[in-house]
DNA sequence: TATATTTGACCGGG
DNA sequence: CCCGGTCAAATATA
C-alpha cells in the first residue's frame, strides 16, 4: 500500500477513508475515548500481537466504535492504530499526552508461550504492546476545533503516494490542514 | 463487589 | 483448513 507522509507531530496518517475509519501511526495510543480491550492475537509474520478494543460504552450507549493497535516492526516504538466505526457516545474530555509503557515483565511471565506457539512470529524482541484501557484513556490532542480543510485542497496536495480512491474521497474534508503537515 | 483483562475457544470468510 | 476477529469464562484489579 502506498502511503503519504502526512503527519501531525508524532501522528502519521497512512490512510483515512473517513473520520471514523482510518489508520494512524503514532508513538502514543491515547485519543481521549474510553476503550475496553476484548482480544489480542498474534498476527502471521508480525513480531507484535494486535490488540482489539471496543468502546467502553458499547452497551450503555450502543457505541459501535472499534480500535486496533499493533506495534510496528521497526524499532521506532510506534504503533499502527486503526479506528473502525462511528462513536455515538460522548466525545473525549480534555487533552493530556500520555506515553505507552511497554510491560516486558508481563510479556515474559504470561504471554511468552502464547506468542511462541505461532512459529512464524519472531520472539527476538522482548518488548510488547500490552495495552490496557488506562493506556488509551488519555488524550492525544487532535485539535478538534481546528478549521477543516476542503477536499479540493487535499486533492491538490496529495500526489501519487495515494491511490485514486483516496484522492477522490470527499471525506478528506474531515482532515484539518491546520493540524496536518507534510514531513 | 464491580469492573477490567487475559486467553483459549469459537466462528466465518477466503 | 488457515487466519484474524470476537466471545466469554476465569482471573485480576480497584
């Protein structure tokens, strides 16, 4: 998949179909919403497992939003974060940055055998993304109040790094130019 | 005691 | 039947 080099500070947007479904790469995983982890899977040919989260208010508010987090293969200590679906619950509260702490002790004690049971997953790296809800409860401010940029501006800026469907996607206007810069 | 996490089972699509 | 996404019982945590 080709990707552009859009970034907001430490957030790189690889692909963004809509405001609700998108993939980001960041050193932080918090977004202000409250998430509940419901699964973790080893992924074929991936060093790190993928963690699955759903909105904490799925039942009380019927919120269908999902989130998947997986650490990147490289040593950048970054995470690929994919958002799926629309939040119908209350929006995030105020911002404060929060860095994920990798719990290598838990990895050794509890999860090593599970990860190893998949022979295609390397176990060289003892760090792992054991993401808990608390890791996801803190905000990475995305400047929700920033002015939105019309889709045609993005169509001018975005080049061949993006596929055609992305370039023609009118929901690009969900992205704020004030908050996104090329690197 | 209530809520969150862990983790193997389960299931559906390719 | 493999892979990845979800369920849910057991377990941990506040």
